[in-house]
């Protein structure tokens, strides 16, 4: 997605999500400001991460 589109969505109140897999676990990160990613929560397994992402995406606020 191009920068202009991302910024418009963020200005409209949407928050982008991504998953970051590391040695210490799986981290769900969010961005409500273009190019800035912050940790939302840590998951112990991929299955737990998928369940949590599904819950978050069902709200009107988050995009994955």
C-alpha cells in the first residue's frame, strides 16, 4: 500500500497490525503513526497469536 493511502487510513482512526517472530516469542505490533511500530502484546504460540489477531481484526479499528 502506498504511503498516502496508509496515512489517510491512520488519520481516519485505523491502526495497522503486523506479527514479528523472534527468539523470545511472537510479538504483535501496531502502527498508528506512519513508519512507527510499537509492541501491542506478546504471544506464546502461533495459534495464540492467530486467535488474538482474529479478535482484533473483528473490531472496526484494526487492519492486518
